[in-house]
C-alpha cells in the first residue's frame, strides 16, 4: 500500500506568503534575507508592499518557490521566528 499524499499542492510551486511587521526601513530587506536562506533565486522585485492605514505596520506579499511541503514549512518557521515579524499567513 502506498503512502497517501496529503498535500493539496504539487511541488515545486510558486507560493504567496503574507508577512506583517512593524514599519521599519529595513523590514523588506530583512524578509528578503530570510527567504534567500531557502531560495537563493528569490526575486525581491516581485514583493507587494502595503502599509497599514495608520502607517505603523507593513504587509508584504512574497512569492517563494516551494520545492516541497517541508521546504515551505521551513520558510514559515524562519519567518514566524524572526523578531521583526508579527504575523505570517
């Protein structure tokens, strides 16, 4: 009997991740550095940036090339564990 693949995604795939953090001049560059630990070809020009209405927070949508479920989980863990990041979706 073969193992059941529980993933809803076929890997590799481009996967958008939303990252929220306090507004800071280095926030975007810091997130790019974290992602490039897992995807050294990550294209920073594809980041969508949205400041909050009050300007206190910045939301980024970053699209990563996920090679496997484990790879994607590693990226999420690195982002959620970073002190500048408040929320990852």
